[in-house]
């Protein structure tokens, strides 16, 4: 099944021209009588075709409005049928009443459709447009009073005409005013609807007038031409977009200013008209009022242009700022005074794995890793405020939670607390530094770790030993074991450096396996190792040294050869007042004592309240 083609803009103009041709034919060739309403039925049928196109081909969102307009055309067509019957002499009395009822129904349907057109796409009340429309209605009413004459003749004529025509005219004025005063480029559909409204207002509204104006032959074809404008509006492709974009509440354009200015000029114009019939100084007052109104309108239009330029500059500035935020690699956030996130830039999704909307309103401190939250709070307090109290801004590195469950390192710059329009909190700039932190950690590890065995090196061991000797508890003092592999040079020379390296790795593993997890094992260089027993109460120093000697005696396979290894161990027990240097020196001295005794032995230097001496050495044990 083929889908009907959507009418093009050119086709819409051709159909509207066809309707204009039909109107011209009716007005010039069809005389007044029964055939005139019959010809108008054809015209209203063409209008219904345009309404159907808007609803079913273009699928306009203003369904209710266009259905109302179509229903109005149906009632007008039925009214023409009744008019033809009445003119033909068929039940003229009852048919006349039916015709009037159909006309009123048509007015009501057209009014509903017209109101639907102007309200379409408005999400909120546009009070300004309705106030301006009411102003124009009042001005039109005053002008009508001036033209009609006295109040009694006006009331009598209004009764004769009925309530339908003035009500429809008023509603169409309410519709045309917002359409005419809307800001921005107008679509063909909008302009066609505006033209249809104006033609209907002038054509039907002319019935309210008196004298020759009411009987003018120029008024008769105007409502028929409105059908042509309606066909153009319904068949043009722009009807599909009418009502989709919400109308702006700030439509203070030049057309609106001119419309309101025209309504303001009604008063001085009426004053001049009154003076024509009654004399007096009304001419001067009217001219002065007109001049003041014109000056005020000129100034208002000038201010409006300046406002538009300012608004355009602001919009451009906001667009540039948003473009920068959307493409910035760093995350920019605003945190309210209560700690909740008020704004965060789109870059947060690349950093933490979730879109910005999911972070709004959350507590900013909760995004930090629990280990770093105290440091983050301290940094915020140190930043102070922008008024000069505090550092002004603070840089800190913290870990933040990623949506995948891991953590990322970020460098965070926190501004001093800002109290400005729309902001009461802190501006935060966040940059990911995970790679830098991992690199720093690797450099730190390399600087403190022996690359062959993975143990701490001499520098790191000295730092740990210094920390352990800051305060020494006599009941649980630290102790140091100095371990030197016996005859390592022989193994290195006979089996090669690779075998020697493998031997050192084996020694490191055996030393690590025979101490506690809170003890420290390090390679000081070459074949020298050190063990820090963080707590060595009682005989633990002696027990650990004996256990290490036993573990190291186990044979090891090196370069296809089974090798028996031994070591000389010296130990020193810490005492209050010892430093890292004295404790390490004592263990080194004890190790050389064990080496002199014949290797594969240990010598321990006990902690004494007096000065250390070589006599404090235990007898070497084998």
C-alpha cells in the first residue's frame, strides 16, 4: 500500500490560488439568490480539504484547533444549504431560524479553533500577550463607539446582528494580536492564519458598523478569501511545526510596540473627533497627546533594540561558556554551602563513569574515598572564603570512587567560599592524575626497594629503623639482625652471577618466611641483609636468630649444582636512648664477631643500661 505524498509548499500556493479564483468567480458571476449559497458550499468544501491535509498528511500537533476550524466550515456549509432552501421559498420561517443557529454554531467552532491555534505550544501562561490583546480590544471598542454614534443605535444594531458576529470578531482579535506580536521569523502557516483572521474580522466585523460601511460590497468577499488563506495554512508543510516549539514569554518586538502604540493613539484621536463636533481645545490636547505618545513609543522601541542586543550578547556568551565546559578535559563543579553538588561539568562522565545529572544534589564529600575524606574536609576548611579569610584556594590530591567500583586519583583545586548571585559555596576544579600517581608510586617503590629481591633497600630500612627507635619501650624493645652470607664470592665466581643472584633471592625468601608480618627484612647491599624485629621481648632475638640459621642451612639448587649455604648473623637489642645508627652498628659489630668465630653462627649484643662494649657480646653460637 503506497503512502500518499506530502503536499509541497508550491502545491499549497497553487491550491490557495485556486480558491481565490473560485471566490472571484462566485462574486462576479453568481448572482445573489439560491445559487449563491450553493456556490459557497463548494468553496467551504475546498477549505475542508485543506483542514484534512493539515491533520492527516502533515500531522499537525494542533489537532483540536484544526478540528475546530474544520467543524466551523462544516457548519457554514450547512448554513448555506439552509439559506438556499429559504431563498427558494421552502419553509422560509423555520429554515431561517435553523440558518441562524448554524451560523452561531459555526462562530463557536471557529472561535474554539482559533483559540487552539494561539494557545498551541504554550507551556505556561503568557499573561503579557493577553494583556496586550485586551488593550487592543478595548481600543477597537472605543473606535467602534466613535464610528457607530450614540449608544441606543449601537444596542439596537447589536440585537439585530446577534451575538455570534461580535463574539467571533472579539475572539479573532484575541488570536490575531498574539500572532502578529510573536517574535522571530514567522512561518507561512502563521502568516496565512493571521491573514485569515484579519479577513474574517473585517468581513464579519463590518456587520456591526452602520450606514454605508455596513452595506459596502467590499466586505462580502472577505470571509470567502479567508478560506483561501486557511487552505494555504493547512496545506503548507510549515503547519507541521506550528505548536511544537513553546512560545516565548518575552515577545516585546517592534510589532508589539507598534500595536500597543496604535491603541494608545486611540484616545487622542477620539478627543480630536469629539472636538470636531463640539469645538474647544481638543485639537491642541489631541495633537499634544499624540506627540507625547509617539516620543514615548520611539524611546520604548530604542530600549527594546538595546535589550535585544544585550540579550543576544548574553546568549552568545552563554553558548561560548557552555561550549568550553562541554569540551573541557577538567571537571568543573560548584558545591553549595551544605556540601551538596549544585553543578558539575560533562567531563565528570569520563572521569567517574556516570552523567552529570546523577551527581547533582549528592554530598560532594561522599564521592571521595573514605581514606581521603578527612583530608578533603581539612582542605575545604583551609581554603577559607573569597573575602580574604583563609588561603583563597587549596590544592589537594584525593582518591574518588568510579562507577565500576575502582578508584581514580584526582588533583583538586578548591576555591575560597564564594557568596555571589546564585552561588553560595565553593568552585572546584578537578583533574585526573591517576597515571601520575601510579608513576610516582613506581618511582617511590624503585627508590626504596631492592630490584633483585624485592626487599627494602638500605635507605628504606634506615627510615623504618629510625621510626622504630624514636621511643623505645624497655618491656618491648626493637632489635636488629645483621645477616651476611658465607662464601658468597666463591659461589659467584664458580657458578656465575646468575647463580649468585638466584642465591640472594633464595636467602631473601627464607628470611621473610621466618619473621612476623610486622617485622622488616631488607637487603643492604651485596650479600648483606638486615632484619628489624619491631618488638623483641624476652628471648625473641635469640630464637629468631637461631631459626634463621637453621633455615639458611638448607641446600639450594644453583645452575644444576646442589649448594649448601650458611650465614653469619649478628644481633643487637635496642634500649632507651639508642638511635638507628647505634643499633645498626651494634648488630654489624656482632655479625663480624660471629664471622670471626668460624661462620655459620650468630652473636648477640644485649641491651645494657650502661655504655655498649665488646664484652657485652654473647658467646657465638653455631
